[in-house]
């Protein structure tokens, strides 16, 4: 079972909105251990990790990459549930404790590599997840974070088809974020069998995206995103709207539901 533990991380001083989210999480889980890691506590935790992981953690260029790497390590070592601070729950997570590892469906994917190579037109979120201590899928995610840090060229296929103005953000997503988690899932069919994905009823309906199953919703603050000038933001937004229409149209032909990516499905049928 997944231990009765909630793990969150962030700065020591938080705005009232995020304080309210934390209070809600605690009230919904009176029997759970609650662990909050501010920057100092993250550093202390990392100081106890293998030297290889310490070096990788310190090598990341963007703070969000460090926070991503930390969350995987924390749940791998301790077990429990990780939640971003902008995840707002409507019910407790007790029903998910019987899973060995659980991740949310995030959205239909922008990443052409996942679609072309694995037939996976959706991706997994990393804003909330849970696992038993030492779960092998989390171990594989950690290994891929290390590989992405050591071999930047390994990440580059995930950039295929993306305009250059999106490369920096998508590099982050593909080196430690949801893109990397989704790629790990697609490339490890044996490990994927032990992962529960919280799919919505209709994956092609954007209003169902970024939800932690029936348990809560991710506000999508995206405060980590790199800044850009007004013209670049407008161009990117126009591209995103056009591309999103194409993605939804293509995915609707496959139906409303998803269970596993085709590579896993094909292996299970053997």
C-alpha cells in the first residue's frame, strides 16, 4: 500500500491561496503524516542522497528541474503522495492507497515523438502522484532524469515538430517534467503494468484535463515557465491554439477513453 503520508515543497513564506490549499489537504487527511520541505529542508534531504544524485540535482539549470527531481526522490525514498501546492482537493486520497503507484492523466500530448514512436497521444502529469517506497517506476523516472542531465542529446527527439520559441520550456518538461514521466511510461511496458493512471471519462474534452481523477484539480499556475516578450507570447499562443485543435481532432478518431499506450496494450495481448 501507499503509506499515509503527504509530501509538499515550496518557499517558507507562501501566499494565502496556497496556505489555504495546504490547510485543506491537512484537514482532509487527519491520519496522514504531513511533510513540508522548504528550500532548506530540500537541501538537507539532498545531502543525504547518493553523491550521483546530489551532482545531478546541482547541475540542473532551472529551479523547477531541481524541484521535479526532488519530488521523485522523496516519494521513492519515503513513500506516500506528492502534491503541488496549487492542487486543490475535494476528497481525501485514502481510496488510492491500495494502488502501488498512481499518476494522473494530464492532457493530450503536444509531443510528436510520443505519438510517432509509441502511439501515445496523451501524457501523464507530475503535479500529484503516489507510490510505495522504492517503486521501480519511480526508480526508472529518476534514472531518466540522471540520463537527461548527462546526455542532453537524449532529450532532443522530444523537441521534434516544436517551434524554436517553445524549445526551452519543452526541454524542461522533457528532461524532468511530465514529458519525461510519460516517456518513461511508454518505454517501460513491464513497469507500466504496475502504474494506475487516473483517466477522465473523455480524454478529448479539455475541461477534464489537469484533474487528479475525482480527487482534485491542478490550478496550473505554471510559475516556473520562462519569460518572453509580448510578441513571442502572442505568437506562441496562436501556435498553441492551432496545434491544440489539430491534436484534439486527431485523438477523437481514437475514441474518448484510454487505458494504456499501444506499446503496453500490444505486449499485454501476447
